[in-house]
C-alpha cells in the first residue's frame, strides 16, 4: 500500500552532491586525523583512513605499544558491556548467527568485561580512569577534554598521555 501524504524530505545539507566513500563532514570534524586514498607505483591504499586520538598518540610515538594495546582492550571491554540485544544489525534484520541474551540479563562475557573495567578503575584511580575513558572510549577532542579538566588542550593531551602510560603499568 502506498504511503499517503507528503513524501519524507531530507535536509539538502545532509545529501552529498554525489555518492562518495569520503567520511562525512561531521565524522571528519570529530576525527583526530583523516587521510585521503593514496595510490602510486609503490603503495595502494584505496580507502579513506580515519584515525582516533588514541591511534594518533601511538603513531606519533607519544605512547608505547603496551599502553596502546591495553587502551584498545579497555575500549573493547567497554563496547562489550554496552552491547544489547537491540543491535543495529538486528534492527536492520541482518542475522548474526547469535542469540541475544534475554532483555535485562547481561551475558557472561559482558559481566567479565565489566569486572575487567572495574579492576582497571581501581588500579588507575577515578581521575586517570576518567581521562582514559574520555580519550579511548568517547574519542573526546583535546579541546573538550581540556574543558572537562579545566585546562587548555595541550595540557589535556599531556595529561591523557600520562594517564595512558599509567594504564600500561597496571597489570
């Protein structure tokens, strides 16, 4: 049955001029670094690369590999805890081959991830944990992090580096 009434309209600023794999303006604005596709006789990278602040710190050698890996593990645990049976894939009708847990009851892996996060919080302390969470999980901009900490963005970035180094020392 056809839908009656006015057709759904989309704001013109949200519609790209032509289809593209380029990151959206909003995604580019929030990314730490965006690199265009690159193809020449030596290297082929036919995709856009969007880097998080954590990755930029690692690539810039401001944090060691151990800190980067522990931060990625913390982000993964946080993503695991926040998962619900109402995933985007399920809403789109795409089967994942998994049965989601009953609503309101977390899975065993979610409980394990929550325990890991709590151990990290206890070892780091509230302030460092908050900084790491804002940088790793929320990918907060340096300016926004500075506002939360009451300092400028360079100081915020330095505090994030120190907090991530302390994360690497927790075992």
